[in-house]
C-alpha cells in the first residue's frame, strides 16, 4: 500500500479535501484540463461488478519472469497498462479494461511478481520485491511485447510502479494515472516514527515484521483471511461478495506470494537489505525525483491512506501537465469500486 511517510507529512495540513461526483475531473484541475473537456471522449457509466472475469489470460517471458496478463481492445490501439496493488490482482480492472477497450485502447493488465500466473523463470532468482525491481518487471514486460510507450494507470503498488517508471524512464510513459499521488519510497525517511494515527493505519506492516505475521502469510488459510480483512478496512463502503473476493484470492495462491509480499514490506522499513543489482535505482529514487509526464492523480476519500489537503502533500512532485480529483465515498480499491471514474481519468490523462 502507500508510503506511510507521505501520509504522515500531510497530517495537520487540514481535512478539507473536496469530494466530487464521478462525472469528470473538476476538482483542482489544471486550466488545460478545464479547456480540453469538450474534446476529450466521455467514458460511459457502468455499475461496478458489471464484468466478473477476463476472457483469457496470456503469458509472456519478460526479464526474470513469465508474466501472466489480460489483454483487451484493438491490437494496434494506443496502449494502456493497468497496474494492481496489494492485496489485489488484475480483477481490480475487470470493469475498467472493457471501458478503455471500447475507447480504442489496447489494454494490458499484468499480474505483478508473486501474483496469479506470473512466475519466476529460474528457481535461483532471489524472490525480492524492491520497488525498483517491480518497476523493471514492467519495463521488461513492455519490451517483450515491443511496446515503446504506454499510458500507465495504477493504485497502491501499481501507483508506485507507475511513478517510478515515469520518474526514471519518462520516455516510456505517454501519460499516467496515479491513485494516492506520489508514492516513491525513500527508506531513510521511513526510519523515523510517523504520527500515531498513521502508525495505527499501517498495522499490517508491523505485523509482517514479526514472526507471527510471517507465519500468517505463509499459511494459506491465514493469508486469505488477513487479505480479506484488509479489504474491509480500507474500502469501508464497498459491499463486495464472496465470489468477488475469491476470484482475486486465487492470485494469492502463487507459490512466491508470501515471499514477495513479506519482502516488500520488510524492505520498506529496512528490516532487510535489497538485492545489490537494484542499488543504483534505489539511490536515484531516494532523491524523490520529479515526474514530468502528463499526470492525473486520484484520491479516494474513504481510503485511510488518503492524505488531507486535496493532493497538496504531493503536488510539487509533478512538474508536467497535471490534474487532480478526490473521489467521494470510495475506498482504496478505486478502479474496482469506481471503474467509470478511473477509466475517465485514463482518457483525461491521455488528453492533457
């Protein structure tokens, strides 16, 4: 999930984030966005849960992985890559992808390392999950499919991954949608205590730092119960049913799932060191590089990780064309809870 330090810095800035309807990017939008609304296609409204599955899952060898992914839309359309978070999978975009495909986009939704049908090519590859490693997985995925440039759209781990690619490899990113804003992690700032309310929100990170938390993630039944509980906490208004959770939970049965999730959260707070092959990238990311590609940021109003201030906590990190929206009555899993507004944000970002 998001960077606790980003949220901590925003505590005390105020809680007057504007809540808006799902009709478009109207809150704190750039002047360019306001002026281009008439020429930007409008995504039709669909009810969340209209679609329940992708027609087929493809596989491609990419870098260290054999990546499982869904693909919708015309083969030669402009590419959108949708990136999921934790504890979620590609089904977060099961309604978003058809909406974008209908707009003419080629939509790709890959399982991140350790999730679903994505597998490491070698049993000897360390099961690490530094933020830069996951970003490089997506670069390799793009290379394998001969995609030079794409619109990136994500939430949670997916937002962080998109942010990193936009910051370090901007030539690969046409535009971006980043839920919860700028999520690139600086591990040094994570060493200091955050505000008590922030530490409370991050309970599972501290749980994963203990032997008990490790055991819970390594035992499948406990893992599935824990992940479902997280869903209820971070999306309090989302009335998902058993079938919806179980479709996603299949991705958590990946043999590397526990190792990847535990590594990621323990690495963030410096309980473990990263793989040295990624050190040069992490050094660059520790400097919190700016992002200059056209960007739409989205804040789900009911997400406990949404910082106060209507995006002001991270606004300075985005130096290019920009728009922001805070979404009323929506929690952490924004694309699945509000697929129309997420798909519209992708189209808007592409037209900034």
